[in-house]
C-alpha cells in the first residue's frame, strides 16, 4: 500500500493549497491505494504517473469557505469531488433556478452557486379592503411594483373612482368607494308627508347620485324651508323634502 502524502497532494493541487492539518478524514480512503485497489464509492479516480508503475487517486477538492455574491455554504468543511453541498442566500435573494444543492466536480462547483435578487424594493402587501366592495382577482400576500387589482361593488352599490388600483413604491393607489343605494319607502315618505311623483309604488331603490321627485300628500303643502320637492341619493340617504298641512282656504299641490 502506498501513501500519498499531503505534500504530494499540494504538488498536484496548487489551486487549493490544502495544508496537511486541513485534510479532512474523508481523504483517507481515497489517498491510500494501489493499482489493484478499488477506489472508494464516493471518489472518482484520477491517475498520477511519477515514473513508477504505481497509480494513485487524486480528487478535486472544493473549498466551501470561499464566499460568493449574496450567499454562503452551510458547511465549511472541504468537499471531495462527487459530493454535494447546500448553500443559503442572503435576505432578499434566492437560489437561481431554486437549486440550492450543488456538486463538487473536477472543474469545480456544478452548477456554480448563484443567488438572485427576489426582494425588489417597493413591493406591496395585500390590497386594502373596500367597504361594500370585493376584489375581483385572486388576492395575494405580496405584489410587485406596477401590479394591479380590480374591485367591484356589491349589489345596490355604485362605484366612485377607478375600479383598478396599482402597487406603486410600496403603496397602493387610491381605492374606489362603493356608495350605497337609496331606498325610498312608504314609512319614510309618510313621515315627511310626501309620495313619489312618477310612481305608484310604495318603495323604490335608486343608485347613488340619482335624483327622485316627490309631491306632497293630499291636504299638505311644501314647508316654507323646502326649496324643491326633488331629493338626491347621497351615500345611501335621501334628504327628503317636507310638507305641512294646508291652512283652510289654501290651494296647494295634491
């Protein structure tokens, strides 16, 4: 059995300059061998002729202590050719192609360790909720700059503003407002002594911003402070006009 000393290894491995006291235990089964000895399962043979008939195994040694951009190896022990190692990336970076395990080969690491930027500044969290509204798209936890989401209002609500909002510099653009529809019912109209002018129904729904016209009930006239018998639907509410009883001999609206 022939022993390959560390100095011999250094002669053929100038690239790594492995010092004797740095040689890990895994070197032992690979560096003590002769022509008729099978190499270790984890070792790949390399021939060295030094003028004799002896054949030695020489393996590539990869050094995981060497830093690479935006990442590091978990294990700092020397890695022999044919063995794998895992690396981790710095915060905001991820392994290229989602591959964090690489192999030590005759030509070095394969594939080369690489961490790519994934945490792009300006990302947004979940889009803000809109009262009485829903997000049409599937909601995500994180959105990249320029990504958009679309809102829609629930039934009987009218949207004010753009339905689409955009992630910009870590913030969402202005969200829309869902305005409630207005309900004019007989009970509310009777309190104000009015009824619908153009409909015989006792209850109607109208969208925000819609104008509805009323008339005074028989025997009533507009209140002096009532300038118009029209009312606008504003965010789910009517500002109803008021009518008061007629005085004897007055002639008013019927």
